[in-house]
C-alpha cells in the first residue's frame, strides 16, 4: 500500500509541476483578450465588442463629417454626436478591462495555491 501512495504522490507532484509551468508565464495582452471569448460569459463579451466596434465606426464617421463641415451649426451637428459615440465606445472597452484583471488575479492565486506543495512545505 505504501508503494501505491508513493506512486499517487509522484503523479500528483508531476501534474502540479506541469500546471505550475503552464501558469508561470504571464500571457500576452492579445492572448488575454482572446481568453475573454473562451469563458462562460463569452457571448456577452462578444456582443460588447461588436457594439463597441459599431459605436467607434459611427463616431469616426461623424468626426470625419465634423472636420468636413463648412459652418458652425453643421460642425456642432456632427461634432457632438461624434464625441458622444467615441466616449461610449471607450466606456464599453473599459468595461472589459476588469475582466482581464480578474483573470490575472485568478492566475496568480492558482500559482500561490500550487507553490507551497511544489516546494515541499
């Protein structure tokens, strides 16, 4: 029975070392962004990114029209919606950053949970 326990412990330690190696490197920004679309709430993140893209495109078009405007009234008619659309686009993008930070914290916690067992403490 002792051999079986040692085999189980060795297998667990090997699995934990492999998991630690996979968690050791912090993924890049684009890999973190792609992880937003692999989770359980990925459909909502996808909807938010699509809305953000549409708002940005509409804001960029309105900004183009603002710079092409000939009189002050026409410039105001395009400039204010442009500013509002671009700010809304930015706010949606900023709403996804806490999700990235949460994923980074969960990765760090997983590293902390596995580290003491790996070092033999």
